[in-house]
């Protein structure tokens, strides 16, 4: 696909995100207003005080923060996702669940108004995905222009992901309370920690000889360019052949191939899990692409980002237009500003940070979040502070 056409499509998707935010709010107002009207009025736990200042989604007394904090958190989420193609959705969830206090607030309605409790759960899931969706859009365009996105592989992943991203919102919207959601979120984060840790061990890297060769070629070429030398003409991803059973491409002269069936199936499973938790799925796409397909990290982030983008668009559309889930556009709009900034920084800075240290950083974060949320969701309290 022509790169200018790809850029145009990316801009079109961005416009669609904005149009959705501008024109869809009245569609969901009735559902939220009905839930608020059925909630007991007062100042006690699980009640809504009509005299309190509006907060999240305009609910009186709901949590709200200074807009700058939303922007800064968006920068953090965008940088993480665009650096390695993973973990952004989890950090988006941490922001909405803990940093901005939405989960503790929503849990107060578990007994007084379970409908509002579950509506807030769904809203958090969609808010997470908005952040990841914009980051994935910007990252996809950036990596494509840098020749670090394997288009046929990303399309196969996305093709399978569309079905998974549609089915899960249809089947689960309005049926998951916040305590269960937090517990499941914690379990998934544990899985992320395990996958990322394995990737840093000798066993996890033993079968990646071709990936390491391509990574070395990329590093050498970038150093060579900075020194003012000539390029070989083989830089970036070059698709050599398309087929129903095998697709072949090269990256800095190193050849790779894959059977399209496996990424299609993998995309379905990954997108289904991601839509349920409300994350992008990069934590599964990345190990799938590095360990199963054997790609170097330099092209994994971009390929993962495009697959995530398609599944996020599908999931957000299904939650909001099929299941009428409302969201807070002030919060999302502010965070998206930060996402835009962080997503531009990630691809530029990632090649200067050793891959193993990026993963180890996320392992530590994942273990802390996983333990905190799993215990909070299933035991009713977190064994770690700050969760």
C-alpha cells in the first residue's frame, strides 16, 4: 500500500475518533441518566448527592482531577505502548482504576445500584481502549514510514481480531461488576509479567537467531547512517511474496516467513481477551510476534500497533453503538492529547534503550499491579499499597 494512502487512512480514522466523541454523547445520555435516577439520593456510601459538583461523566460527586494530570498520564501511556507495542492498555487501566479513583467510586454502587456499577465498569473498559486506539494509530503511521511495520502480518492479525473484538462486548457489556473486573484485570497483568520475564531469559531468546541477526543489522545500519555512510537499499520491511500458505518478507536483508492461518487465529484469541479486559492486547501480540513468528523487536511494535488499532476500533464501536456504553469525553479528550505526545516520542526513543531493560521494567510494574489488583478484586482489599 502506498505510504501516502496509508497516511490518509490514518488521518481518516483519527477524524472518525473525533466525530464519534462530538456526536455520540447524546445517544448515551439517556442510559446514564436512567442509572443515576435510580440511585438513592444522599451523602452516604452508594448514594448520589445532587448538590455535589459533577465529576466523571457528569455524575454529581464522582471523582475528577485537574486536566493536566490526565494529559501527563496520557503521555506515559502513549510512550509505553509506542515503545514496545504493549503495556499501554494496562497503564491506561491503572490510571482509570486507581490513579483517578474510578474503581473505588464505582464499587460503592454494588449494592445500591448494580446497574450503575456495571455501567461504570464498561465505561472504564472503553476509556482504556480510546487511549490505546489513538496511540496505536500514531504508532502505526510512524513505524510504517520508518519501514518497521510488516503490513501483511498485521492485516492477518487484525482480520482475526475483528471477530473477537465484536463478540466480547456483545456478550459481556452490562454483566461484569467492578470487583470482578479488577480481579480479572490483575490476573491478565500477571500473565503479562510472566510473558515479559520469559522473554528476558536465555531460554526465551534461544530460538531467535534470525531475529537477533535482523536486529543487529538494524543497529549497524542506524549507526552507519549517523556516521554519514551509504545505505544498502535493503533497509526496512520488504514484502517478497504473498500466498495463502506462506508470506515472505525481509528486514535489513534477513528473510522471514509465516503461514497466514496462525496470525488470524492468534488475532481472534488476543482481541477477545483484550476486549474483555479493556486493553489493547499488545502484551499478547508482542510475545506472539517475537516468540512464535520470531521477529526482532524493531518491527514488532509497529506490526502489533496496527493489529491493536483495528481491534480497538471494532471494540469501541461495539461497546458504544451496539451496547450504548457512555464515556467521559472531557477525561478522554485530555488524555488523548498526552497520548499523541507520548506516541510520537516512543518510536524515537525506543531504539536507544536496550530491549531487555525495557522488558524488565515492565515485569516489575506488572508484578506490582497484578498482585494489587488480583487481591483487591477477589479478596476485597489490596495487599500492596497504592492499589
